[in-house]
C-alpha cells in the first residue's frame, strides 16, 4: 500500500485522441475545483490530438489519484491510469514524463490560473518546465526549496 500523503506528486496527465478544447476544459475544471496553479499543455510533434498536461502544484497521492480519475472521465488515456506502488518509499517529489522515444514535445498552451501561488509548487518541476519548454518561472513564488525529484519515465503504448 502506498504511503499516502508522501511522496508528493506534480500533476501530469496523458490525453490521446482528445481534442485540445476538451483537454483545456479538464484542466480548467481542476484549477477551479482544487485551486491549482497554471497548467501547461504540450504535444508530441509526431501525433495529432496527443497532449500532456503539466501542473507544478504539489499534491498528495490521494489527490493525484482523484485528479487522474476525473481526467479519465474527460478523455485521458486509459493506459495512463496505473498503480503508484513503486513510489511508496520515495522521499522526493515525483517527476513523471513520457519516454523521449515517442517524439519531441512542444508547448501548445499555458492555462493561467487565478490561483497561481496559492499552493506550494515543486522547484524541480518548474526547473524542468523552464529547461524543456522555456517557461518563465519567475512568476511563481510559493515554491519548495527542493531542487531534487525522482524521475519516472513511462510508456502507455504496447510495443
């Protein structure tokens, strides 16, 4: 059984075959419901209607699981719903991203939240977003002091 509440997660969701508008609406719904910070929508340059949502707000295991269940109802890739049992002993925030073998990602849209900075965000994730997508992280102030994260790459497709 995972150590619920620790480790902390930063939201990543994988939407395949879902229109951009639906992905945006799913993010907006979570922003309002949970007072989350900005969401970043990225896409693979190799696939149409293949989006990933990132949000640097730190959430517990339970909250992340609920968010994913709600995203699943809004078109998230059903293969992305997976157990988190391999993370139960981690002491750092989990940094999840898809395998680079799937193709290069590019930032499609930033969904600005009226709740930016209300909840603590992950410094490691903000640095990742800055390095990979060029996101200006100077607008974020409620940030932890931990530059480390556990990296977990994933595959949702069968080979």
